[in-house]
């Protein structure tokens, strides 16, 4: 039987990143960047090196701040709340998310003659090639502020002009999926575990024959149990395998290959 050709085993060209897709949306200038298609309604401003657009300054403002080391994004991502940190963990594990960035750009636009600015919390590149601009909130209470709600409506309209999706993510609702969130937290904690091309080949070979397999079966092919489990969890972050997270993770959890979206 022939070997399954998975993208992780293929020669790697220029990686598809959030920055590459943003720049392909008609960006013409440099600092600030502006979309030709949005010149009448908005300007997009980035940093030249692709770093977060806003430097976190606490000062008198008491907020939770930190940096999340993302394997998927290949860089540290700053967060300004526990909500953002939790969302980054979900992005890290979600195999539908190819790449994501924290605060990658600022939008400048005018509402009723007044200049407004908006710094996005997160931008995600999805497996289907779509871009999601995401605002992370604890709950919908913030939308009771009419001025803020109007600004988000403008941002949504701007995103629609270039075919992007604007999403509000309420962490209160996301965290209600207690078992799922616990699984996400567990998997992302092993995101930096090293695995070799031989490990990937073995997993791809097994899953290529069977379609899916039990987690306990795969672990035994990757060394001692604890290390084998950590490797598989890191492979989920690497978008090689998908582990069923709807139930508590155990030997019976189903594992399958992530579809080769690059060749789709």
C-alpha cells in the first residue's frame, strides 16, 4: 500500500500567514497601509515588521497583561485580559485555524464626521482561506454602549467590503463548554513538545490506512506513554492530527488526520 502524502511531509514553500493574506487584499502603500478598495471609507495601519500595533501600557489602568508563546503563529502574542489569553489557547488548538495574530493592524475611519480608530483583538486565517477579524469580550454587556456598538458596526461593514468575516466572541459562552475548554487547555500546554518527521510519518501511515484511530493506539507508537501523548497533542497544534475534544481525552478518544487544505 502506498504512503499517504500529508502536507507536513511535502516541501514547504512560502507559508500562508495572516500578513500575506492581509497584504493581498489590495494594500498599496506602506506606512500607513491603505486599501484601494476602501480609500473612501477606511485606512488600515500596520507596523512595518508585522508586530502588534499597540504596545501594552498599564500605567494607572489595572488590566491583566502578558505574552502567550504561540507555536502556531511562530511568535509571542500579547494579551490584555484573561479572555484574550483563553481565546488564543483555543486558536492554538483549533485545526480550522491556520494562523492568527494579536492586534495586527488598526483601522481608521469616519462616523458622522468624527474620526474613529479601532485596533482589532485578533485576526485569524482559516483553513478555507477566509479571514476572521475577532473582537473578544466577556459577554454582551459592552454592546449596551451605543457609541461602541456603532463603531463595531462600522468595522463589520468595512470587513465585508473585502470579503472578511467580523466576529464577536463572548468568552462567557465559550467557557460554558467546560469539558471542551479543559481539553483545549491541556493540549495547548504541550504545544512546544518536539516531534520528528519520523513520528509524523508513522502517525500519517497509521491514520492513512484506517481513517481514524484511538488515541491510546497511536500513543504506543511514539515512545513512552507520557511523551507519546504530548507529541500527539503538539501535532494537533501543528495541524497534523485532529483529536476529538467533545469528551474528556482518554485512550478511546478518536484521532484523525487534518484534511490537506493546501491541496484542496
